[in-house]
């Protein structure tokens, strides 16, 4: 399983970064760390650093022409990462050996860079398409929280003669094209099914076929993480802007106020139900306390009357004895 990919220039600046569910730290911050640790290992050990293995993650390094390539994966041997980096390194220099300026902050969204990004994503998707991952998603069948995102371009999808179009048409007809055309990462399986008029099961089948071929990435958004953010917002521990930013990271897309309100709506109903129960409980408690208070007042008044009566009785008894 591939988690992250970094490409770092000779100054330690991260010029390319992709995340596939791994670390969410600032790529520029961690790229400086990678550069420092690589240089340190080379100075001390006199040899190139190839792999750093941790408890759950392995970092594999490859240096070529003063460019550092790093991949984070779950393969402790580093073989999987090394094979991927060799392919990426070859493709990178084939496209950009004399065009590194394309990776500056202002020009990063150029067609050349986006095409390379698509190439890397497709490679990673093929590696990550393992039976264990597939079974996990299939058994989960949590269609509401699965957001497929198309990796192939619309041209590849619609152009006659392209492999993507021909394969989809052969297996699913126009329904396959319809599903992938709107699988942009902003809609879940249920929403896509409603738009194209298919069952969620059918949409999932089409998306899963496309995922195995590297045309779509499919991410399952965890309910627990979303619920935690919503709860923090309702408790006023975080602002609306912070909640939107956190949810945007979870969903991998921009989440605005409208989406936030939709997510909060069912929670508010639950909270209202809890609030109503709490109110009823408080009212019952108040009524019970009122009854107790009245009884206590009555007992106190009776006690006072009894004391006054005893005092008067004693007074009259002493008066008669005289």
C-alpha cells in the first residue's frame, strides 16, 4: 500500500507531492527533514540511504541528478517503493529534465504537471488495488461515505477509440460513461446513483471496475472522524471555518457552509431529542422538589405550632398552680 510520494529538489524544497491516505503534514516541512536525514546518513555511513523502516510505515529513498524521490508505504522491505520510484524517476526526467520551473508555486497547475500527476496516481492506484483493500470496501458497502474520483481525463473518457471508452462501453455501455463522467470526488455512490438512475450496487460495480484499471480512485470517508468534527463544532470548541477546513481534508474536497449544515442537521435532531428528554427530566425533578418543599414547609409549620402550644400549656399550668 502506497501512502505518500515526495519529489524534492537539491535545496530541500518539495516540488511534487501526492497523498493516498497517509501522512497529512506540511510536505515542505517534512521534505526538509528527509533531505537532512538523507545527507546525514550519507556523511556518516558513506553510503546512500535506501529505506527507513518504522512500526507501520517504510520510507524508501532514491536520488537521481540531485533530485530526491521518497515514497511512504507499508512494505517494510522497501521493494515495492523502490520499483515505483524507479518508474516515477524515469518518467519525471523524461518529461521535466529541463523544465523544473513548471513546479514553482505559480505554475504548478500547468497541463504538463497535471498529466504527470495523473500518471503517478494511476501507477499508485494499480499498486494499491489489492484484494484485501477491495474486500474491505466491498464488505463495508457504506455507499454514503464512498467518494469516487476520476483519474482519467474527459477526453480519454469520451474520445472514440480510447482504451478507457472502449473498455467501459464494451462492459457497461453508456451507463459506464455516465457514472465516470460525474465521478469527480464531490459526490458519493448514492448521489451518483440518483443522478444517473442506477442502483447504488450497479454504480459501485462500475466504479470498482474503473478503480481496478487505474481510472478512478475510491476513498471511504470515516463516520467517526466526521462525527468528531461535528461534535467539536456543536460544542463550540472549533469555529465554523475550522470545521469546514477539517471536513475538507477528510472528504478531499471543498466543504462549505451548506454541506456543513447538511451534516449537522441529523445531529441536531438527535441533540433536540436529548434536550427534550433533559427538559422533561428537569421538569419532573422540579415538580418532585416542589412536592418535597411543600411537605417540608408543612412539617416545619406543624412543629412550630406544636412548640407554641406546649409553651402556652406550660405557661397556663404555672399560672393555675399559683
